[in-house]
C-alpha cells in the first residue's frame, strides 16, 4: 500500500485548514516566522524537489542545523521524497559528527554555516545554498519503507542508529488519546531542540496529526524563567518538556495559573511526586507523564480523563500489547493487551518486576537498528529482541489498577536531562587521557530527586577534575559530559574483571 509519513500528516490539514497556523518560531519577545499548513507544505515540497536533484532514493541525509524552519522543512521534505533524514544535535563535536556521518553512510550533510565542521566522509551542502524552482513528481513510498534515522546511545559505547518506517506515524495515534490530548484548537510549545526525537515526534508530528499549532523557541534554553513568559505571551494550551525543566521553571520562573493553559506533558525521565504536586498547586493543571524510548516513542502514559497516580508514568496506551519478560529467559510472564481488555494476561501476579516489552507488531516500533539487516533472535542480546517482543531494558511491574511501577534499568544506560547516555561512550573518551589509569562512569542521585553523570577515576598522575571535565567537553556533546569527577584508589571488580557498579555507587556515596 502506498503510504508516506509526511503526506499522512498534511493531507487532511491541506483539505480542511490550509490557512490555519501550523508552525511558529519564537524568540524572547516575538514571533519570528509563522507558517500556515499550506505554506509549510509548499516549503517541504520545495525541499523535496531540491533533494531529488541532489540525491537518490534511499540516501541518508545528515541534517546539522539549529532549530529553525529549514530544518523542519528538510526533515519532512526528505521523508516526502523517499530519502532518509538523519537529524543530529548541534552540540556534537567534530569527532562525534564524523562517526555518525560515516556510520550512516550518508550521501551528504546539509549544514548551517554557523555550525560548520570539517567532514570528509560525505558531501557538504550549506543550507544557505539551497534553491528550488520547478517541482519534480514525487516517488511512491510504502508503509514499511525506511523514513528516518535517529541516533541514540547504545551499550557498546558508540551511538546506534534507530531506523523508523513511514508507518511509525500510525503508531503515534494511541498517544493522542492516552497522553497528549491534542486537538485542532491547541497551541503546543515544545521546549526541546528540533533535532531531538521527542521534539520531532510530539512537538511536530503529533501537533500536525491533530491539526494543532506547533510552536518552537529559538533562543537560549538555559534560562528556565523564559518558558512561563512564553506560555503567557503566546496563549499556549499544552507545554512539553522533561521533568528537570519543570523543576527549574518552578524554582526560577513565574509559574502561575493560566486561563488558556490545559496541561503539561513530560517524558524522558521519571516525574517525582513532589514535582507533580508543586506544579498542580501553582498552576491548577495536571502534568501528564509518559514512558517511552527512541525505538518506539511513548507507550505507557497518563492523559486527560485518567487518574494521575504519583510515582507511576501511567497505563499502557489503548491498543498496545505490553508484556513483562523474565530477565533470565526472555519469556513473557505477564501480558497486558489493552486499557479495557486484559484477555492477554497470563499471570495474576503483578508484583514481580520484569523486562518491560512491547509486541513487535506495533506500527510505531522501529524497523531495525542501523547496520543490522534483520531483527535478531533472543540469543542475540543486543539489539534486545525476545522472540515476538522488544525490550529497551526497563524493569517494571504493574500494580492492582494496571498502573506501571518503574523499577530502573537492566543495563547501564544513564539518563541526562532526557537523553540516554552510554557510560561506555564517556569511559572510552576518558581512557584516552594520559592522566587516567582506569575509569568508570555512572549516574549518581542528588538530594532533590535528580541525578548527574559522575566519573570515578583512578589517576596515572596528578590530573585534576577540572582538566578531565574540560577534556570531555572537547570530545563529547555537553549533555554527555560528567558534571562530577571522583578520584578513587581502585575500581571494585569481580574476579573476572567486570565492574561492580552498585558497589562503586555505594563507595562514592559513603566517601
């Protein structure tokens, strides 16, 4: 069946509301640019024609731009013409960027001149040089064809490409009822960078699918006080961010009741019950949480009309097939078929934690990891497919009301402000420093319920913490870098040499 993600998002809007506002870009004081649905689609269509002249069907196109209109048009334009966009963070170092360009086998990289980085493994095209006039006929795509490639941290220490199909947009439909509650009259402000899968998915795809207006901020995101002002000034009805930003808004911004504001959305990290209570007290509105990952987006959530249970991200979205797997065997011991239908349930015991998994038939599930030609069987640990089920490594259980209780991760991936970060990737960089004899990186909790990345270092010489942190910033994106360095005499390891991370966490907590 012919199907295209971009066409799916725009066809109904072009028929029913072509002159409605689709996308606005903001700075601190004003609207920089407004696109109606018709204007935005015309821009996307033009970018598609430019890409058709420059590349071939199925080519990967790395997009290294700031959060601006051309990035949105290039992303959806690539998808429209059967190319595969690879949006990357503007914070990446040249070393990190070169790896992604090489690993993806990109035919070209389209870049913002302000972010120019020397890349020799792909042709580079300045976004300022893009021109298009006549529009070319569009190729036909299928629902299972590759649509876009997103890189996320993997347990190997190198970012791993997640390849999504055009059908992935159909897998987002349950999120509207079960989490976002978006409708045509909504104005959705997303706090993330446009290259982030959370922003592309919720901030743009979900807003367009609902016929809503998406708003993105282009200024300094390090000032948390700006967000309450933007919500007030631009009559925002729904705001999306990570829990850490809500916390900083409450501490440094003028958070108050807004008559037009309906609710906030949060994902990327667990929502502390105290933060939820403070937000509700100050705004009189709810925060709806969701649990997900790059490979599937969100599939557990609370939303309008649901009871919010502090400490739980919610229940499986309607239509999802969810299971808990035995961590040792990969066999499901509990299946949850639908919010209203538990016929798939195999075991009434819900107190035991298991690997949280989703059925591989879900249209939102990725096609595969990049550079793997097929989904491996259970005996291959990474990627984590277990027969009919896919698990990202989260451990969880369900309470008696069907709400999920999160129990942590079965692997060592850390969470830094909603971004998944591999300890192995940070360790690999630190091991290259002459002053480091041994190193282990882990996520350590703070008193306020948040956590930071900490590097535990055995020194070769008298290197200091500031030097090592600066070294990391030279080779890694800022969000991957440790905020704290602890020097230890030795790292606790098993007889076989495996790091005992829990013992190390206890050791530095007691120091």
